[in-house]
């Protein structure tokens, strides 16, 4: 199982943005992301550090692999 990086919610939003996800709105402490060609929406908590299970679930819902997501964080 690939190792997940420790990221804040905003850093995760930036990484997903590099894959084409766009911020639709922010409701409370959650940032809602949408992608034009995807039926899914991502609700990213605006926290200092995301829990590993939460981050893995967001990656799975986005259709990316962990390796692809890690590559997006390094750009």
C-alpha cells in the first residue's frame, strides 16, 4: 500500500485542482470540489492535517490512484 503524504485540506485542494477539480463553494469548514466530466463531488475538510482514511477516501472518490495523487502534490 503506497504511503500517503501528510497534507492540510488546502494543500489537498491544490493537488486536486491540478487534476482538473474546481472549487464550487465552501460550506462551513468543508470545501466542495467538482469536475466537469465527473459525476462525483469531493468534500474536503479545511483542517490543518487530514486523517489518512479521509484522504484515501477522497482520492478513491476522485478516480485517482494514490501514486497519481502523490505525483500531483509534488508539482
